C-alpha cells in the first residue's frame, strides 16, 4: 500500500524532468512564498506612488523621502556618507547631488586662474641731518646723501656721520621720498649710525642755515637687507554651502617675503554659479609640523576683491586638504557605497573611488583599470565585485589609496546592469549562461544551472530584465518572446540559499525595481507609471497555485484518504487588510461604472477586452480559501477544500501516476495522502 507526504514545499526546477524533481519539488509555483517550508500566498501589491505625466520610458526608480524619482536607463541613486541628507546620482548625464528638491552638479568648480602676489611698491630716499646746540638752535642741513633704494617695511641705515662738534647736544634726521622732505627723528648727538625704522614721519622742510655749525659731509644711506627672506606661493579654493571644498587654483607667482612685509593677492574669481559657492579659502606655503606645504591662512565670503596677507607668520591652520582632489568626470556611473566613507563608480574600463567621506572629490590617483569595460559594481563589506563585459574582478581594501584588485578566473561576463542585485552575502548578476552569484571570497558561479540551460535562460532575454530582491531572493521581471512568437512576460523569484536553487513565479510585470533597505520593502514600477509595493504586508493575500511533481508508483494503486494541514487561523490584521482591499476595489469600481465603459465589443481593436470580461477590479473574498486537487493518471479525481481533517477519496480505480495541485489563499503546512486511514494516522506526526 502507498503513502505520500508533502511538506517543506519547494519551487520549480524547470530544467529537470518533472518525475526527477525532489520529493518536495514543484512543476509550477505561482504567487506563492516558499521561504519557511509552507505554502504561503504573496500579498497583493499596494499603491505606493504615481508619476504624473509619466513619459513611459523609466528604467530606474528611487524613493527619496516622500518623492519618487525616475529616469530612463540604468541610473544609480545612493545616499552619501555625510551628516546631512544628500542623494548622489550617476548615470543620468553628469554626476549630480540632490538636496531636498534641488539638484546640483556633483563636481565643485575650482578657480582656473592663478593668483598674483605682489609686495608694496619699491621706492628711493635721500637723507640729510642737522645739529642742535645746547640753546636749542638748529643748524642748517648737511649735504644730501645719495639715493637709497627702499621697500616698504624695510629699514635704512644712515652712516658716515661726522664727529660731533663741541656744544652740539642732538641731531635731527630728514629724508626725502622724491617729492617731499620729512622729519624722521631726533636723537642725542653721536657719531654712530642712525637706523631709520620710522613709519610715521611728518612732512617738514629742511632747516635754514643758522649761527650753529652745520655738518659739512653728506651722510650715506644703505638699504638693510634681511637674511630671513621666505619665498611664498599662494592658492585658493572655493567652498560650497555644504562644506565641500574644491581643488585649488594653479600656484601663484613666487613672492619673496620678509618679516614685516604684507603681500597683496589679486586675480580672485567670484562665484561661478550653479553650485552654491559661498566662500574662498586661502593658503600659502609655510613650514609647519608637517614640513613645508600649503597651509590655510584665511577664509572669506566669495569675492573677486583683492586680499592683503598681513597674517602673522605663525598664524596658520591645516595643510591644504584638496590638493589631490579631482571632480567626478562626466560619464561616471554605477555609483555604490562602501564602508569607511568610500563610494565607487566607473567609466569605461576605469574604476574610481571618492575621497573618504567626501563624495564630491574623486582623485585620479585612486583609479584602477580593468581589461574589459565595466558593466556594474556590487559591494560586500570591504570587497567590491566589478562586473565587466569579460571576466569579473574583485577589489578589496579599507581605503581607496590601498585598494587591491584581482581578476577572477570565471568567464562570466555581466550582460545587464539592471539585473544586478545585492543579496546581502553575494552579488547576483545575469550572464549568458544564467544567473551568477559572486562572493567576497572571489567565487563566481552560475546558480541557475539546475533551473535553465543556456538556451532556456536566453529565452528570457537576460540583457533586458530588471531585478530586485526581497528576503534574499532574486526577483526579476522579463518581457520577451517565446520561440513560437508568443509573448513571454512575467516575473520569476529565484531562491539561491543553501537549500538549493528553485524558483516561483509572479504575474507582476515590472519595468523597474527599487529595494528600500530602511523598510526592507521592494517596490516596482509598472508601464503606466504607477509604483507598487511588492508583497505588501498590508495587502490581502493573493490566490496562489502550486503543483507537485508526479508520484510514479511501481504498480497502480488507489489512495483512499487525504489530509491538508494548515495553521492559518484568521487574525484581526488579515481581516482588516481584506476589508480595506474590498473597500478600495468597490470604490474603484464605482468610479469605473460612473464613467463610459468603452463600447460594444466589435467597436474595439482585438485584445483590448477579455471575452465576456470587464474592466472592473475583482473584489477579494471575505475569507482565505484553499482547494487541493488530486489527479490520477492525469484525470482530476477529487478536490479537498477543508483543512485539519481526514477526507475520503473516490474508490473504484487505481492509477500509477499521481499529482496534487493547490489553489487558494490559505497557508498550507503539509498534505498527506494514504491508501488507508491507518497509514495516514501513522504519517500524522511525520
């Protein structure tokens, strides 16, 4: 006698002949969850958004707060590793940054012209001096000295003074700048040199001759060269309202500076526009704890006005951080985030990394190059999977300056960036041979070998599928054509975990997916521009279908009894979800009924309406139902609609091939069928 127990239900393996499937395998599984061994229905998708004036060509979507964003082509939107809420977007023209409702170019412009640094203008001076006797009478001036070259903030030594005559108590010193005479200083009479370091000399004409003896020899003046000459170079950067700093401008001219001098910087450019530039940071060469480098000296509001560097020599800040920054190049795409503030992207064969925590800066020094054009990237911890048009690559590291990249041995090119999905512990991507799983350990293997051969896989046109994931399962929508020319449209859900690869199907027809990691929710876009929540927890259960493998007996037998076990007792949340779905369907139908329903059937082109059908939304049932059909040698022999009790099956025949299918919305834990009540009871605890 025979017994058949179905539990730990699995999905389809289309490549394997039906009679060779595992005991719990399925010939067909539609709208069913198979993640805990039971048959559980998917939930009805819920409305999550609608693109107004939908252009009909979006292939990528992203939920940014309460706003849905969409683009044609493969576009990558990634939150940045920054304190404020910013979204970084690549694949839609030049890289962009979105802040609230405003988009900016990601590249921060830098000043393209060098500054010019200049010292105060050079000049010349002449000197004379006079005597003052004990009665305060000043003599006439000495002969005038020769011309002395001079720079602002430099001193001049006046020498060649005569021996002081008897009765002279002090000396007055005068200088001429080429247009006027100035009184410089008065000192006690002495033959020694006089140092002119006076900056506030007052205009005064030379004294007239008097009875007091005047000096007869002209003094000499000498420009005081200082050994502390420092050659300086200046640069400046732009800073945005978001704290992003640009690359520096080219280096200024060399400025030979000495203590006490000021440097005037000219050539600043104002706000170039379009990037919210608010300030400029100015740097000069300096010697500090980190050696000689460009150090910060000042920040000011963005301006084209000159800047005077009178900042103390020891009043400097950090070394210029943006010297090696580069703006992200146009065409950079495939954006992905990594640990330690890193982000990665690519252009052609080149792999780029941003400066950690600074997504606006993409130093060219970090670029790594592959042998093949890059198609997509996937991150697993500090490992980066690089999928190309040839072999995949693996890059690993904790800092972009030390990333190490190796080419993997697998000949498994990626054929479609929109089919790449992060499953958590592996990156899944479509190749010519099937779905590939690539791991951080450098492994890359086709996991759908038991599901499809190459020919069957190619029927789905893997170069055009769009994919997402939910609970670690790969979910892909396809829109292709069967060999006989009929449409091949739908969605498959592939299980890739340790229990073995299998799939189920859904009647969802998506043109783009988006997985919201903060909610563990999968959303998809329909061809009408509506965004739906896939398997929404608040949705009513869908009707699913599951068909067993055929049980082939060695000799014909008759099964006498069947038992269907379910632990799916109604709960308040399920009832609320069903009632909400019913109310929504009724409201939608009232709108449809209140408007023109179309026209007579022969007034429309073919395939607009189902024959004897209508455009009304089906109203969900009030309770979950289940129907288990029993087939013997291909003939439907019995249907069971009750759970938790033993049901008699028809007698009077025997069959060698037995099959079971399940249709409904209730959860099923196991199905047992036996040739006798005794055998069925014996299986009850199995």
